């Protein structure tokens, strides 16, 4: 795709990354984009950047960050000690959606997962994002499991 590149994120990309993460109805409720990222964002990015099992990928159009995702490689005892690639925080700026940028990011994910010997790429998407679900299905992802999450800090229903 002309004018589009995918690369590993750098610390100077952090404001653009937070802006992308906040640029949807769900992300807007939990992210705080500012000109200077907060210390929490800086620490999280530094931890990801320092760990070879984790990375953030960005897509650029004409050198402007317009897409991102986090890729993590996880060892498992299942599948005879197999490795999985976990994808989180996928975003593409609405102004460039439909141009194949998300597909390009996922092509890079699949290449990196294969290079690391992963047997599986997994992700979750919020049920309130039907367009994201349709996108992942178009890439070949299938509903094979039910995902559950428990946000820490919230009182479990059985303790109320």
C-alpha cells in the first residue's frame, strides 16, 4: 500500500497512540489524551518496550501515526508448550478507515507470530464494537471461545 508503513512504536509516538486509543466511544471513557503523556502511560510504554515478548506496532500514512495495536507473545503449557500471540488495543483513525491499514497491521502481526513459532493468534473485542467484530471475522478469526473479564477494583457480584 503506497504511503503506508508499519513499524515498532517509539516513545515519541506515545501522544498519538493515546489519542488513537481514546478516539472511540469506549476508549473515550478510559483514556486521557494530552500533549504530554502521563507518567502512567510513560511507565507502561517503557515496560512494553523493554520486554521482547511485547511490542506496540504503528501504521503511518505519510509519516503520521494513524493506526496501532499491542502484540504480546505468551508461552503456554497447552499445545505441548506452544506459544500464542495476543493482540490488544487495535485502533485505526476514522479518517483513514477503509484503506486497508488494519489489514496491513494484521499482516505484520501474522508474520511476526509465525516468525516466533506461534500456533495461534488470539484477541478479544468488546461486544459493543460490531464493526470491529466484522473486521476480525473478515481476517479469518472465528468464535471458538467465550471471553470473560473481571475488572479489578469492582466488587464481584457474589460478594455484594
